[in-house]
C-alpha cells in the first residue's frame, strides 16, 4: 500500500506578535513548525504502515527551500520519502492555486492509495486545500476524520460532527483530512533523525510537475490577502451589583443613556 501525506510548514502561532503601529503580523524571527493537524495526518499514515508490512509513506509540501527542514522532521517521525514543491512561480498562491500545484506533485509521485491531509492549517484556517486536491485528482474525499480502519480495498472512517460522528465507507484511492482527536503524533526517534538527515529530498519546480506558470501561484489565485491584522479590542465590561431591583433599575438607566432602549 502506498500512502501520501500533504504537509505544510507554518509559523508557530504561539510566537507571532503584532506590530503595534501597523497592526500587522510580525513574521521576522518567528519559528516555523509542522502544521499540527498535518502531524495527526502523518501519524495516521504511520500507524497504517506499522500494521501493514510493505506499506510506504511519502510526504509532500509546497513552500520555500527552508521547508526542507519540516520534511526532515517528517522523515524522522518515520516517513519513507519526501518531496518539496518549490518555485518562484508558486509564490502568492491561494488555496485554489495551491491545490493545483499539490495535485500536480501527487500525480508525479503516482499510484497513491490513500492521501492524508490535516483538517486545516493554523495560518489560514480555510480547510479548503485538502478537498480541492481531491477534486483535482478526481477521487473521493472525507473530511474531519477521527478514526480510520483499512480493509479489502476500502476505508471505513468516522467523520466528526458537532454532536457525534457518522461512519463512512469509501473506496481507494481517496483523500482523508484528519482532526486532532484522530491520534497523538509520535516523537522523532534518534535512528530516524540520523537516517532522515541522510536522505535527499527532491525539489520540483513548475516544469518538473508539468504546470504552466499561468496556472499556479499568484497568476492563478482568484483571492489575494492584502493585509493581516487584529481587530481593535472591545472595551471592558462593567459589573453591576446590588439587589435584583437595584441592578435592573441601573441597567435600564445605562441602556437608556446609550439610546439602546
């Protein structure tokens, strides 16, 4: 069985600061990490590999050259190979253009039985890329997966809902997006860290995956982010104390002052 995980290198949101003047994100000096939901997706693939001898796990990402370090981390967790999609032509991509590029990379890897992806990335929170990749590949997709069982060329999953879950059976090849409740990602092992550092990670540009520059990156992005900022904080709330009748009277007076009643 051949499994593939779509991963993304994202800024560590615990370290992100806001420029007090411009109100924009300060990205300089912010460490990058493996997207948390993608770590759950990788762990799901690795667990299937552990239970099924002969299974291989590949990881693919789109990003700048430094994303190689994140891929090395995936190899250190137990992945067998990794691929980097990196090209100036890919820059400025929204979810639509990103999914086009990743799907092209997956086609180059070839013959994948199950594709795993995180539910969403913490730097965008769109939850769009996984389903869009499946659509471009023409394969079924199940999102918000909290449990996976493999057997007889099909996959049975639990899809998380707000008030429970639904059980879905899907044929392979397919794409599944993982939620954090699916598992607890494993730590890197010393052996895999050493082995992963020795492995070469191919870097593919738009020509390697047969993409026209007009079909990827900013050129193919119908949506663009012009500015990121935090909204102005709301004013402090005011606590009213006293008896029920006193608080009620005071509340009516304050609402009247603001012309709300």
